[in-house]
């Protein structure tokens, strides 16, 4: 009888693990870049290198920005420069909304941290190889304070 119970427990545990693993897909790429002293200076460039083998699957490109609740602005403008494996480049200005007109945060608030996510593109990579994403502060200020990190997620 004990063998039957042990066998049933093992099978149930294995089935539960398999079920939980199938609940969510892992992202294709997910990294973040942290800023020294919670300040994004004009000279700071967040660099992400994405190795691509699959050129058929459509991917969602998501920015994540974590700030403190002391962040002073309702948005943040950044430049995203992308260099493809063949050396071609593109540059786009992107606004990350942070707060509503009434001052309430748009992103998830946890303690003193606000995390804002923005899907900025959805497409397949056109060619195989390494893509380099560079993100820089596109504001007029030399330094933006209360910025913890910025991330790139490709799903």
C-alpha cells in the first residue's frame, strides 16, 4: 500500500510541475541595465545584444523602466538605436508614459518603486545574427534622477 501512495505522490508532483511550467512562456530575451546612483546621465548608454536565429516568428518588443516614486516627470523620452547583423542602423525616439495627468502612476507600484512597461514594436527579425539595441536619455536634462533601471524584453 505504501508503494502505491509513494508512486501516486510522485506522479501527482510530476504532473503539477509539468502543468506549472506550461503556464507561461519564457521570453526570447529579457535583460535590464541598472544606473549608478539612480541617475540616468546623458553619457549613459544601455546596451542589449540579442542573438537571433529565428526570422519567421513575430516578436513583441517591450521596454521596462523602473523608477522611484520620487521621479519628477510624467514620462521619459529615450532614443533607441538598433544595429542589425548586416550593419544597418535605425534610430527612433520613444516616449515612455509614467504618470497620468492627475499624477497617479501608470505602472505597477511596489513600495517606493514604480515599474512601467511599454510595447514599442511587434515584428519578426529580418535576418539572422546579433542585433544591438542601444538606449540613451533623449531629454534636455544632463541627468534624470530617480531612474533605477531600464530593460528590454523580447517575447
